[in-house]
């Protein structure tokens, strides 16, 4: 089988509109075939889509694809099957993930020997591999082998439309998947004002977290005084656990480039920057390759598609500071200065990069732009809730069965996300809460899980949409420890500029630490609230202003858990080690002395082959005995 | 910017305020005390300390920092709600947690902004769990001690050093509680030691060693005056205890310096207490100078004068342009009273020729036509001849600020620089002494653009004189690429208001008069709104010129003395034997004069050869009036009394007059005459043809840079232990690349050779020196630079030889 690039003809030429149309015609059926893949389809030729998102690559997806290619060659199957390396398919938990089309069969956790078997048996003999050994189960025991399962079926992919479908390195595949049609429309059919109008009517809001209406922002930058303007893509995805921006850059880099080019045309800018964190080497590599390819094809640079419009994009690599995701700190960093926020106003739309009007959107926002312009504001605005339109990508993590990336319509309930897409809680314990928005976000308790999720409803619950990190917790999670964990992150990442954030958050952490150590005081809860409120209202930037959110929201929804820590010196979830009481279950103890040897405090006594005892007055709650006991006789409560 | 007046509500009261203006300014204008720690009117808003928070009640987001919130129509602001007060208290409480509190023994106690605000607002009572990290003090600098345990990270020092001083010696590193102000890789401070950081620090995190005194703030008496080191005329505030200066600062908002000082204005005042000060008059007896009473000394001086008159010889005076106007007027009257034809002069001084023979014929008066404010506000500025950072630090700061904070560009055209070139756009690295050629080229180019006013008198002749000065020609003469020349011409052409700044100073190569005339002509031709600011070296050169004291040129006085015609030579603050360029036979003239009276603060080379030496008050020990380069009156207050036995120049002159039988006008008349000088206006403006001489291109070797240094220019500063301690010492400084190529390390002996002259110096590697240049700072007549340069104003190339 020819590659799609080959099918599209000379891939090194500068493209014009006719060439784009030609590519679409030649390659579109292939892409459509992938999208339409269903069980039971009768294959003439097959494609094996091997997920090459960051997670799958980290669990050896590359050698898996290599093996498949080699075996296809060895078995003479090259005319009937080929391997396509695509972006993130979303179900990271099951990586490396492989999808065979048009059959629509997923293979999870594929290793090299399984890769060989898939080629030989499925591609060669047409036999789908034995399902029993290769499945994983949903909450109802159903087999997740096809797109019909809720994890896939409940998703609506707009921002992630091409992720897991096309080869991110292939401009032709992107073009075939409607790529650059929106840019053509903006360059040749629409006035900039009409584009703005379309964006505004679509209701698209910034996906970086704050949810500012994108069309309005574009308008502000277009209207700002000045001769030079800049377009910036914020890809400094700092929320640990969120990775939709990385996945888009890895899986569909051209969509961001196209959207930025469109913005350049609309607001009157000729230069864009993508600010990516250095921790995303694969995203940087693929984005860099896509930029080179777009330049070569004449889709960046001078006189794009003969329109007379010039635009180019450069990559700027961050150095790993969470605060650089804040827009003013990000711009300082691009300028080569210390990444430290400054007060707004002036907003970047008025005075941004090098004091010029600057349009700054995050990766996911950019990825939404081309489909909106292509399919129209009405189509987009019909999705979602009254004030939050379209879809949102969530990075689903924590106690759920299916962890990974999901894109769902705004207004879906947390319960649906957790139970249907997430497949429910893995441990079987009850669903306790979900942390939305990472370290800047807050906890939504299970009791509020039926509220439709959008910007406003999350805010009312004391959480935020944020960038879409969603950590699901079961009853085994201690909310005080959770708050302490996130506060530690904030303290590490504060830039140090303003005292509420620099010193105040450290004091909050100190208070939380003493609570989890069992040294909490009655007044600590009020102190946390007073200080948290002060930090929230007085800090300079979003990092400080949202830093106390995890504490404040857990205090609000789980105050009793804090009180138990302080008053009873007990951790109900059993996570705070210092608060656990270790005892020896007499029936299980065989008197082996392992715990006695492990105990650094000398708190355990007992004769060999007789039941041992822990002296609670001497015990320092380190848990060493728990790990040392071969019979599980140590109980921690 | 939009500055319409709009109505806002403050604490329930409707007030009008400029839309887009800073809310903080409006609130403070209403008399409200809004606390700040990180704010400084001279800096771009920072929004760091969060103390200026006020509450917005118009539904646009609760607590906002007044320092960085622009005024908007309909804004409703409350400044003292419980929430506002609580926020301030909370912030102060947090700041105190991470601040080493040793107020009773802190240098800044009683003068500490944090202490003051905690006093005013109080902090919540509960104790917060927090452990302050230990951080060592940085004691590596001889001048500034940095104490990170007291630092509250307001960032003012960092921003002043960067935005205003243009040095950026310090910066913030680290995150969160690890954030700290530090130098590059923690090296010892290696900066201009202007002290802005210390003066701006709201707490005791930055301490100046020379001012580390045990005198608490409330016992110090504060007095302001005008600094008299250079011609910038900065206002400074001295703090005194028991009549001695214990600290020097400047207040933001002061004129003209807005709280800025340089190293001399900050630290240089130890000269006043130098053990080398003359405190008693000296009289020559049997060939030796011996101490005498004022009566004896003045009697001897008067007797010498009488003898000269009797023998029909001339009386002559050469005074320093640091002389105040009242004193200069009295001196002129004395000499006129003694002898109608007496010679009086104030040279040779940097800037004198530029004003007297350079611009006077064009402007009709020896003065500038642009002020520092004009320079600050001009669309484009062209700085010529030198780096003001070395000679006129305030002007450098004004240039840095306009470009760093407001994006207004300036161009620098000079052979030798000291860092300002980093901020200049464009920078023209001229061959020494080719400013006139550059200005001639610009005149032609701008006229071809139609940018010049052709109706000015004398335009035709001037225009003709620059006709041959094409870009190609100018590039050949100046060594500046044609493209850079074109860029400068384009920038000037596009600017409506252009300020030219002409820097003067000893050791700056090239004919300052010719350059000044060329600059004056161009500034006139650029039309309304454009002008020229000439920066003389000494503080009151313009004032002295206006008193008429500068009737004779120093060279003519010398000539008369050498010819044996001068019977009584009165040298007031002038040191021909020690400080004049070697091209002027000052020492020989002294020997030829019959009787020499020297009035100075130190026993200079000249004083050693005098018949009578009279100890005089200097700098801020004096009371009187001066005139700055732009023509404004300055009042000098006596901040400290001169040492016992030392008198101010005018007092000495009056005593001499009394003995010589010359009647001098009373103080009221002198005051009236002084006041009349301020408004002096010049004659009609006319352009003159330029004489563009083309200097010989440099020979092989390095360019010798003998320009003055900011720490130290060679005469009075020699007696400041603080300044000489900071100045790099007698050495040849060179770029790292040049040193490497020559195989030289720090401290290696090296021989500089030129045209038969040769000096031996130690090499010092200095990253600030441009490759191809050797920096040998001018200090005095006998020093290395002086011996190498030979004749003043002629730039030379030297060979470098390992010794």
C-alpha cells in the first residue's frame, strides 16, 4: 500500500488551493474509512492504527509498530495492510493501544509478541485474536473492544477530532481530514469581521481555565492600537495530570498551526509563538516537524496560498515553571525575562508581548477554531449548556477504571464521566469526590456529581473547570492529605513575587502538615479559611488566587474529615500515617520477629514464635512493621 | 494615551480623575495615605506587595491594587473598609514572618517603611507556624551590604538598577520562598555604586557601609542642597549628626534628578573631611611655605598685588567654574577695581570652548537651547562625543528611562563608551574626533529629505559647507557603516522634536568647539521644538560665563605670564601645574609670574609653587547661586560648615578687596545682579559655515581611551578615600578577548608605546571595555594617560607590549 503522502503526489511542492483539493480527493476515503470503522465491516485492505501518543510511546508503542511493519513485510501482506502511527486515542490506561480498521477491533496493552500475532492472525488470516485474554472489563463486565463501548461512544470529539485518527506527521492526512479548509475560507471567502462574528456566536470560551469568550478576546486584539501584533499559543500545560494540550500537539499539530494562521489573518498579525514546556519533547518534536512541513508547503511564510498574507510561527520552550502558564509570566518568558506575572491591566490584548497587542489562547481553544469556522457557529453553539458551549476535554485520572483523555459535551454530569466513561471506581469503594482543575481547582463531592458540568456550575461548587484535569477519588482518599499535597505543589511553584502567595501558602501548608501529623489545633480550620480567603483575594496572579482552592473546597465539602483529624487525631481514610494506630492481630501473628527488627523505635516486643505486641506509647507511626510483616498481621487504623 | 477627565467615587465622594491614570495617584492626591512597599513613581507598576489594595464596589472585581489599576469612568472605590484593612494587616503579618526582626539595632529603624506600616495598621494577633530560612549576608562589596533575611522582595532595587540605571547588576532568582535578589552567579557587586538600590530599599536589606552609623533616624537632621560635583545639579538630602554628614540620599520627585544620584553625589562627601584639607593659610618664607594667620596671608597677598601695580605689571585671575555666581561677581569686581585691564578667566575647562566659541556665535549666547526635560520628552535624541554615564550620570539615567520605560529611542555617537551603547538605537561607534563630520553629513541628509528649516539666517552658507558630506564620505571619515548612518538620518528625519546632547569632559578626543558649533547649527535648522544641550564638566560654568569673569582665555593668560607681563596671578580653584593638560605650559607660567596667590582646599601642585595659599570652602560647604547647563538658577545651601579656619571664596575676595582698597558692592546688590543673570537671553540666531576637518585615520594598534570615569575624574575626587577605593586603580583596562590574544592576565605588567612615548602599567581585564580599545583613565598631568596622550584632544593609537 502506498502511503497517503505518496498517494497525494509530490509532497515536497509548494501547495496551492487546487493542490489541497487534490489531496483531499485522494486521501479523504482513507480517513473516512478510519472514522467509520465498525465491527463486522468487510475488509479489503486493513490499516493498523498504532497509538503514538506520549503515554503509549512511553510503554513501547514504537517497537510495537516497528515489529508490525517488519512482519507485514515478511509475510507479504504489504498490499493488504499497513501500519499508521497516529496520535493519542485517549484510553491511555490500555496502552500501547492498537486499532485495526475497518474491523474496528481494539487491542490493548500490545507487546511485541502480540504485535506479531496480530499481523499474522488478524491481518494475515482474518481472525480476530482470542478476546478473553486481551480484554479488559467495564463496570458491568462488558468487553471494551469496540467503539460502541461508553468510553468511546459517549465522547464527542471536536478538539481531539484528528487525534488517534491521522498520522500527525502527514500534512496530507490532515488536509484530507478537512485541514486547511477553514483557513481557505478565511483567506478567500470571509471578511475578518465575519470570522469574529462567527466565533462570538459559537460561544467558544478559553479552554485554559478562565473561560474568557474567545471571540471577544480576538476582537479586543484586532481593535487594539498598534502596528505590530502577536499570536501566542499557550502550551505550558502545568496542571500535573492534564495532558490534552500535549496530546493535541502530538496528535494533531497542524490544527493548532492552522488556527493560529487564521487568527493572524483576522487580527492583523504576521508572527505567532507556541510556548511549550520543555517536559514535552515529543510534542515539541512533532510540532517542529509540522511547522517545517507547513513552511515547505507554503502554508506558513510569505503569501500563503497566494492570498498575499504572511504568517509564521516559532516555538519557545519553557523551563518547567508552573507559573509560566499564567499569560503575563508566559510572555515575560518568551521575551527572555524571568517568568513572573505582572498586574493586569494592561491586558495582553492591549500590551502583551514586547508591549504589542497579543492574542493568547491555549492549545485546546485553538484546536476548536477550524471546525467552528467550517461547520458554523450554530452547530457549535447547539452543543453544551446555556453559557458553556461545545465540548471539553478532560484528563481522567485517579480511582476510575479507564484513565485517559475524554472529550465530552459541556453539561455532562460528573457521574456520567466517572461511571460511564471512566468505567466506575476500580477499587470498588464508593466514589468520594473529584478534583477538577488541578492544584488551582477544587473538589466536587460525590453528592454534587449529578450537576451538569460547565464553567459556572463548577465555580459555584468551589472548583474550577481549569484546563480539564479530573482526578477521581474513592473513599480511600484523605481529603486533608489531598489538600496538603496540592498545597505543596503550589508552594513549590509560587514565583515569590507577592507575599500572600509566597509566604501565605507556605503557612497554609505548615498548618495542613501539622493537621496530618496529628498536631492540629482547634483554631486551625478557621485559620485556614481566613488565610485562604486572604490569599485568594489579595494575590497578584491566578496561581496565588486559586492556590488555596483545594483547601477551601475540601474544607467546605469535607469539614468533618478535618475535624476528625484535629479532635480525634484520626484519619478516616487511613492515609495519614502519623494518625494511624498499628496493632497486631493475634490470630495472624506467627512471632517471626520481622516487625521487631523493622521497628526503628523499639516499640514491638514478643518472644520468638509467640504473639508480639506494639507499645502505643513508643510507636512513632512510621508503618515499617506493616511492610515487614509476612503474614499481614499488622493492622493500621 | 487617553486622559479625559471622568468622575469616580472614592469613599462615597465623587471626584474627577484622568481616565487611564493611575488610581494610586488619584487617591494620594486626595490626601489618602495608601500604603505601598513595592511602588515607586519612577518605575513601571509592579503590583507585588499587595498593600495598596482597595475595594472596588462597582462590580468589577473586589480587591484591586491601586498602584496598577487605571482610572475608569464610574469606578466606585473604598479605601478603608474592614476588608481592606484586614488585607493590609494580613499582608504585613505575612511579611514579618519572613523578615529578620531586629528593629532595635537595625540600621533603618525609625526610617523603615515596613516598621512604619506595621505601626500604622497592626497585624493579627494569632501566631502562624513558619520557620524563616537562614541566609547569609553578602558582605563581599566594599560599599553595599545585602541582607537577604531582611529582604521583603519588593524588587525596587532590581527594577531601579535595570529600568533607571540601565545596569541590571542584580536580579531575582529562585522561586517561592527561595526567591532572592542576587548578582550574576552570586559574584561580588561590580556596578556603578550609584546607591539607588540602597536609597530605595524600604527596609534594612541594603545597607551602605560608609553610612553604617549608630545614629538612629530620629536624631539625624536633614538638609537639602544641590550637588556640585558635575553640572547635572542633582538635589540631594544630607542627614547630619553633630554637624557631620552621616548619610546621603535623594528624594523621589526631586528636581532635576527625581531621587537619583551617582556614586560621587552619594558617597564622595568624605573629601570634606579629608586629612589633606588645608585649614590654615600658607605663606612663602625663605623659599618654604609655612602656616600663617589669615591676616598675615591676606597682607602678603595684598602686598604682592601692590608691588605688581607699582611695577606696572598685570594682575590676572583664573578661577574654577565651580565658583558660585556671587563669589564670581565679587572676584570680577575686585579685579576690575584693581586694574581696568586685569585679565580674568575661568579656563581651561571642558565645555568652555563648546559654549564660548562653539554655540555662542550660533545661538547668540553661550548657553544650551534644550533642557533635560526636553531631552526626556523629545521624539529622538542624539548624544554626541561621549558616554554621559561617565561624565553626567543623571543624563545617562534620563536616557535609559525614556527608552526602557517609554520606548523612546536615542542614538549615541561616540568613540568611547561605558555601557550606554547597549541602550542606544542606533549606536554609532565613531572614530575619535569625527563628530563634526557626522553632523555635517546629517545636515546634508536631512536637508535632502526636506526636514530642515531653510529660512534660518545663514542657512545657505551652512548648507554649502556641508555639501560634500555624503553618506559615503561620512562613512569613510567616521568609520560608521553607511546603513547605520542612514538609519540615524531616518530616525531624526521622522522625529518632530529632536534633542542633541553634546558631552564634554577632559580626555574626550576631538575639538569640542567645532562639534558644538556643528550641533548648534543642526539643532537650529531642525526648527521649533528641537535644541541642543551642552553638558559642561563643572557645576557653574554657565553661571560663571554670565558673570563676565571669563573675559580672557586661559591660553592668553598663560602667554602673558610666560612673557613676564603678569605680576600677580590669582588662581582660584585652578591647578595649572597639576591638572591641566600637558599641552598647556601651566607650570612654566607659574614660574614666570612674579607673585602667585592660590585659593584652594588642598595643597595642589600649583599651591606648592605659590607665594600665598588661602584655604577655601568647597562643594556643599558653600552658600550661593549657580546656573545649570540649561540656564536655570540653582540655590546652593551650606550643608556642613567648612573646617575651622577655612573661608568661602567670596569672603576671601572681600577681605582682599578691603586690603587692596577696592570697594565691592554690598550683599543686596550682588543678590540683585545674580538674579538678573538668570533671565539673560542671547542675540539673534544664525547658522555659520562649518569647517569640517578630517582627522588622520588611526595608525596600527589599539585606540587609547583616556576619558574620565564615573568614580573619579582626577582632581578633587582624589581626596575621597571612598571614591578612590572604588575606582579600579592605575591600570590599563582591556577587553577579555584582547587580553587573551596578547596572552595577558590580570595584574601582568604591560608596556604601552606610542610615537616615542612609553608607559608601564598593570593590565586589568574588564568585560566593559570594547575590543580594540585600551582604557587608561585620565587622572592628572603626571599620570600615564596624560603622558601618552601628550597633547589634549588628539587621539592616538598605542602598541601593546608584554613586559
